[in-house]
C-alpha cells in the first residue's frame, strides 16, 4: 500500500500532482484575465426560485457597482435576480422560461439596477446545463447596453 504525502498524492505521483495543480492555477489566472477584459460579466446560477448565483465574475460586480463578490452576495442575498428592477421581473422570468422551454439557450434585454440605485440596460445571454452534482444551472454573459438603448 502506497504511503500518502501531506497533499494527499502518493509520493511517486507527487511531481505529476504538482504539475497538474500548477497548470490548473495558471488556467484559472488566464480565465480571470480574459473575463476582466470583457465588456460585461459572467454569472453561473442555479435554476430555482430567486436564481441563486453560484459564481459571479469580478467584471460582473464592477459593472453593477459592487466592490467584489462578497459585497454582491451580502447586498443581494446572493440572488442574480435581485439586479432586475421590480417592474421588469415578471416579464424577464416569463421570457426566459419561454425561451428555455424551446431549447437550452436564451437571450434577453432588461433594465437592471446598480448598487447605487442607478439603472442600466442589460443584454443577458445564457445557456442551460447541468452541474456535476445534477443541479440545473445557467451560464450567463451579461453586458451593459445602455449606450445602445439611449441611441434607439
């Protein structure tokens, strides 16, 4: 029986484990750099009441005026749906539900509210999937389209 190292990998596999761990860290860093350059933000949400955010990008938080994910979660209860203004909420839910009844993708535009109360137009495009533990989730990209809407 092989003896385990402190990190949980067998001594013979330690080098491989460390290389893979380093590679994953590098990929995470590259993903964060790419996301920070995008003109919007990303959210991964669970498909259930309130649409709990499982993960939000830093750029998503910045777009809405939150310092970071911790502040977003504290002020919204961790619900992605909390950014949708009340007057738009029912319409957005109905349109998203209708689109997802026809397939796994959706695309919406709606008014959202920033942390400071100002409003902005959001283009929200997403894809339904399933998490490793079997939950129905949405991968969503949200972009501020307020300038475009002002020109219409």
